[in-house]
C-alpha cells in the first residue's frame, strides 16, 4: 500500500498543489492507497518551508529555525523527519538535487500543475498501475519524465 504526500497549500477552503519547490510547501497532505483508492491520513506541517535553499543571504539566516539546512542536508532532513514513511511525493516543482536525494531513498516524484486540487492529483496518481521514478501528470495519467 503506497503512501503519497502531496505538497499542499490552502486556497480558500480547498487544498491545492503548492506552487514552486515542494521543500517550500507549507504542508504535506498524506494519503494511503488501498486497491487504487486514496484514503486521507492527515496533514503534516513543513518546518522547513521558509528555509532558503542557498547561502545567498547569510545576514538573514538568523531569522530561520534551521539556518544551516540548505541543498542536500535540507532534503535529507525533510525526508528523514517529515516524510520518512512516504513512497511518492506529488509536487508542483522541485530542483534536480531534491529529486536525486528523494529518489535515492526510493521515493517517487510526480509533478503536476500548481493549483491542482489535492484530491484530483492524488486520485490520478492512485489509479496508476505503475508509477515511474520521476513523472508528470498529463491528460489524467502519469507519464515518465
């Protein structure tokens, strides 16, 4: 039974796929898939949503709770402490480094349009017989990148 995390944000009363990099998503909506049907497990806050990816602005690093987490250490922290039990991440975007870190853990990364309702995105991914290591949603299916 795969577990799916959708990088999410709230738009009005709905949860939608977050724009931009999944590591900046404020929340992850978690689903288990049983017999091709998604079942909502809950949501998890992302403690790293405001942490920058680069050391470009050292003066501002004191404003963040995790100022030294950038690049691979940030993505490892996210995997090991927030998304340790997920098999698939559905996101509006990511960088090649984060994809490499997560797929290195065996997690599949599926891209979809930001603003897509979370339930719609997870329904499409859930009904796939095979989920590619890295893919994108197109026309109601998941295609490999």
